[in-house]
């Protein structure tokens, strides 16, 4: 009977181990789902940031282009009304 008792004890340990492994697997699957969602969110944020940077780069003048002079017509458009009234 001792062989039968040893076998029953081993089966009990295997059943316990199986339960532990199932719980561990479920926890890992939850963590994986959370990390996948976070990765997807970060990818979306990265794509948005890249688009914004690309839009800003498009607004830059081409390389070698002359910068706008301080008294160029486009810079005069930004002067406030008191400067225009003063005749400057």
C-alpha cells in the first residue's frame, strides 16, 4: 500500500502544481494584454508626434534660403497698431 500512498501523494502535488501554473499563466496573460495595450498606445503617440514634427519641418525654410529680414513685408504684418500709428 505504500506505493499506492506515494502515488496518491505525487498526484496531489501534481494537481496543486497544475493549479499554480494555471494561475501563473492567467497572470502572465493579463500582464501581456496590459503591455500590448500600452505598446499600442505608445505607438499611436509616437505616430502623432512624428506627424507633428513632420508638419513643423515642412514649415521651415529650405536649406540655404535667406532668413527673413527684420523689416521685410511679412515681418511688418506682425507689428502692433501702436508701431503703425507711430509711423515706424
